[in-house]
């Protein structure tokens, strides 16, 4: 089961972090990917039902690495479908290019 509480803690840490602190950012990304990769079906459920607009934006930083790690087209599809729910975040974070990189990461 995906640990949504832990994931949200990591997102909060990332959001409070200076963009200059690359080591800290990489640690957050690593933790995010680990949490989202652990149980693909529950991650897909999270994306479909619980993911907030803010979380959607933060996931754009790691969606390509998540796709490479899991090789899950279903995760990318669930993430892509959030553009309908969160069109402002989609534009603000240039998520179309993040999705393209994620698709390219699949073997």
C-alpha cells in the first residue's frame, strides 16, 4: 500500500527546501520515487482519487524517473489524466514535457 502520509511529508519537505540545495532535493526525489514505486496499483489509485493539485505539480519533477523505475504505462496514464482535473497546474509546471520524458523512459 502506498504511504500517502509519508509521501505528503516528503512533498512538504521538498516545498520548504531551497532550490539551491541539490543534495536535499535529490534525497526528496529519491524518497518520492521509492514511495510511489513500492505498490503500483495503490499509486495509481492515489493519482486517480487523492492527488492534490499541489502534489500533481511536485510529481512533475520526478515522473520521468518514476516511469523509468516502474516501467508502468498505467502510472503515466493516471498522471496524464490529472491534466483535466488540474489544468492550471498542468500549464504552470509544463507537465506536457514531463509526461513526454516519462513516456520516453519506458523501454
